[in-house]
């Protein structure tokens, strides 16, 4: 039997079937971009630039919290 999904169903199927991929994108961004710069500052960002990264990091985690997701329940 062949199933044909409607547009809405295709979108939902994509979201569900790629949930782990979305998680790892968020994890990599949080670790490889935000944390990496704030903890190690490899490019020796200025204080102003680090402040911007810090604010982005805060907002990133606020948005995650607003959606009821965090890394503690998975990792």
C-alpha cells in the first residue's frame, strides 16, 4: 500500500522525523558557537563583541525555555 501525505501531514512528518537533527543543530550552535566564544574567546573578540555573544546566548536559552525545551533532559 502506498501512502500519499497531504502538505500539512508532510510538514508534520518532516518535523517529527528530523527532531533529533534539530536537537543536534541547537546543541552544536550552543556549544560550538556560543559557549566556545564565551569560554575560550578563540578569535579574541572585543568586550563589546563578547557582550553581544552573551546577550545572544541568553536570548537563545530564553527562547528554548519559552518552548519548553532544554538540553538537560536529553544529554
